[in-house]
């Protein structure tokens, strides 16, 4: 199947509205989830960005804890 707007192969569907998306129609990616430009520019986009930042912070905290644990064991 092809995108109605760009006549390009589909990559998937918007996780919010279900619109079929080609790579040109994708407004945001969150992991393997896709969101159309319209949803990405709406309040949905703000929610996605907030969740992405939360994931980044969580991953940074995990890495910090791993470094701290490695440092403890290096001292022994």
C-alpha cells in the first residue's frame, strides 16, 4: 500500500488517530510508535515529548547508579 498524499510506501499508522503514514507523513517517533504531523503538533505531541524526556532522565539515572556501583566494586 502507498500513502495517499505522497504515493510512498507506508511505514505504519499513527498511534493516536490511526492515519496511515509514509516516512514523509511521520511527525514524531517514540520508539517504534509513529505519530502523524497533525497529532505531533497537537497536545499529543507535547505529551510524547514529556514522556520521551522522562525516559531519557530515567535512563540517565540508571546509568549513574551503574557507575556508582562499579566504582564501589573497583575500590575492593
